[in-house]
C-alpha cells in the first residue's frame, strides 16, 4: 500500500526488519548512544508474519508493562486524511489513524518486541480455509458493538464487503472485489441485491472465491476492509464521519485542522486481542511542516510533551542534531520500513522507453537523499522491491551505485537516439517544504540532461487522488508502495498490472505491458515460496527494463515524540506508529 501512497499503508506492509533494527533508536525508555548508529535497509533480516490461533485471537490484548490510563495524546502532522471511509483507505497514514476506531475480520497483534501475528479481530480466529483456498469462513465474536451500543451483525459484515463494489468507492484496495466469484458483474448492495459468493449463516460468514487464495485472511487485515454498519452507511458522506466499533470514536472533526477521539463506552476489551486503550483522548492537529513539529518536540513544552506524529518525521535540518544526542535519541522511534518510494512515469504520455530510461539515468539520487537528511533517513533504491521484502533481488540497471548523482551525458545520449532532446516533462509534487526542494533538484538534473521540465504543485491532502486519475496531465509524480501482505503479488499486481488501470487505482504509471501482465499472473500461481520469490524478483527487473518508474529510496523512519509519551512502538502489520499501544506518563 502506499506511505508512500499505499503503506503511504502508505496501507499495510507485512514484512518487517528484525526486532533489533525496528527498535534500534527508540520505542523504550532506555534510549541509545550519542553516535548515529541507526539501522540500514540492506542486510536487515526479513521475517514473515505468522498466523495465530484462536487463543491468540481472544481478548483482552496483553497489557503494556508500566502503562497507566488517562490523559490526552496530541499529534503534530502536516495534513488531514483524504479518506476515512475504510473502503477508500489505501494510504498508511489513513490506516494508522483509523486503527483505534475501526476493526476488521482479521488484524495484526503486536508482541511488544517488534514482531506481530495475524489473528482474528472481530472474527474468533484468522479464518478457516477449504477447497485449497477457494472457500474461506469466519465466525464473528459475541459482544462486539458499535458506538451506539448496537451489536455488530453478520449483515454488517456482509454489507461491508458488498459496498466496496459501489461506484463511489474508487480509492481503496480491489483484491476482495476481484477475488469473489461473480464480483465482475456485481454493482453493490444499494438496490437490494446481495452477492451470492458471500454467504451468512448463524454467526459465520463464508466467502467463495474465483480462484484459490491461501493468503485471503491476510487480505482481510487491510484497513480497507474494516467494518461498516449497514444502518449508518451514509454512502459518500461516510468518508467524513465513519462509525466506530473500536476503543475510541470521533467526538469532533474540523477537516484540514483537527480531529478528536474519545472513548467508545461500548467497546469491550474482552473482544479485542489487538488494541489497548490507555489515553482518554487523542487530539490530532494538522498543518505543521516537519521543521515546525520537530522544533516543538525539541522544546518539549506544555501539551507537546504529550504529542506524537503519525506522518511527520524528524526534519532533515534536525536529523544530525537529534540522532547524535543521546537524550534526544531516547525520544525517537526509528524503523526500517518495507516501503520503496519511487516516481512512476506515465507510460501513456511518455511512450518511448529510451526517454524513460534517460529519466532514470539523469536522476539526482544523492542530492535528494541529502535533502531528506542523509543516510540516516533512507537508502538509495535501484529496484521496486525493498531489501527487507521477500523476493528482493539486487540489481542496478541505471548506474545508481556508480554515479548516485546521475549521469546527464548518458541520459542526453539516449534522448538524442530517440530524437527527443528537449522533451517536455510535467512533474507533480506535493505542497511541502521538502517536496519543493526536491522538485527543484529534479528539475535541474533533468534539464541538465536535455529535458524541458515544468513543475506543478498539487495540494498534499488530495495528492494521491489527483495522480490516481487516468487523465491527470502529469508525466512524473512521487508515490511509493509497501507490500499489503507477505507476497509479491500485493506489490506488483496493484501497481504494475494492466488489469489494475483506472481512476483511483494504484497503477500510476498506467503500465499495460503484455509480458509484465503475463509474468505477474504466472508468479501469483506459484505455490512454492522460494520459487515465487524468484519470480517476483524477475518481475521487478522486467518492469525496470521498461523504465516505467524511477526507484528513489527505501525508507528509514525517524519519528520524534514528547517526553511524557510512553511505549511508542512500530506496528509492522500496518506499517505505522502503533497508536493503540501508547500511554501517557504521570
């Protein structure tokens, strides 16, 4: 998903670096050394998320050692959420902020040591598979209630999945819609029709798929498949005010400025193996650039002592100051993310592969890394898959390792071969301090290679909606992806298959190559994990040979927080800060 756009999940990358890496610079009260000895992406261990038992799925969630109840957590972040209707959520910040209020059939249970397990959330366990994975059944728990005190019913669960077929749902994941038998002809539940491949009986819901999916229970853990009550489904309006069945509910929201969660008195912790609920409130505040939020964390005054961020990391201008100071470093959560940030090239506008290759050769990787704050924040990328994702295969087709600053002469030679010297490129970027600096560096590098570049700012709160349009008018734009669950399919199908081109879809490059489509479909049917990983690595190379994208960097995240915030840890199932594990110190 994208942290990126889907990690932005961001949505839900599910392969994480080893525990020692994930907590190397924070997440506890012990802190680190004064030298900058943070983790690296390459060489970090990859681990699969295991499937838990019924006992693992039984609440309450394990208590956090030393945690106390009460108080208000504040956030300091750049922007509000573009979407809060779960069916529209495919960005990790949106996923992160909704964990306290939304629940799905399955979800990720953290062990407090950097690991996590797939468990039943509203379901009693992580599901029962039949017919080799073509049929999946889930039994829902008793006592799970909505914020108005009404019971979560099987009709609500069925409605949740049926409504994802509605025409107004354009932004979220499409996996379940594509997997369900008969889904290609279904138009949603609002005309009174149910989808025959979703069956309910007693407290059990059964999904009948059009092909075997042994990982379907991982798919359902995505935030995009969180539950929606049939009675309170306000269709398009639901995007602004979702209904809760988690430990918190929305008390107030001023779009673009702030949002406040308070306790949902109808949430029963005995039904929830995933979430703790220590603070009384969360007050999310938007409109803070990285430097502004970092300086407030450094000052650590007033309510900022009780603050954290979902999106905002340590500003590049303050990275060295923060990570080389032992006391400040105690208040930083550093995590190696599964995301690769990249710049898709619109292949419907830039059709000549030599022109796309020239963009790759000219790319100013090192300059952009410096703008981000150096090697403490990222590792230069040459591939679509991250080194901590199964299937990763190291290769470098465009000379990044040898010339990280770019090779304008090589790029200009390719443009000359193509007869495209002076090729115009329209580049979209977000309205933020860092993005502006990066856009200038990119423009200078590409123009030195013979391109004519026009930079256009796009509002950051709707950026991914804009670049997700078929006729967006842009040749190049920043995006990125984390795997939605432990399978290369969840990287390459949504982002690079020609079958997933459309408004709101995540094939931003609009790549529709017969060879790539065939390779993705073939790899998705390989049951042996080792062979599948080899196939996904080959798909990565195949796309890079077509130069449909410029891989930019693999992320190392550094979130700073106030001195009174305890147990700030990484949720490596949802690839974000774990809001439901935080408590406030007395």
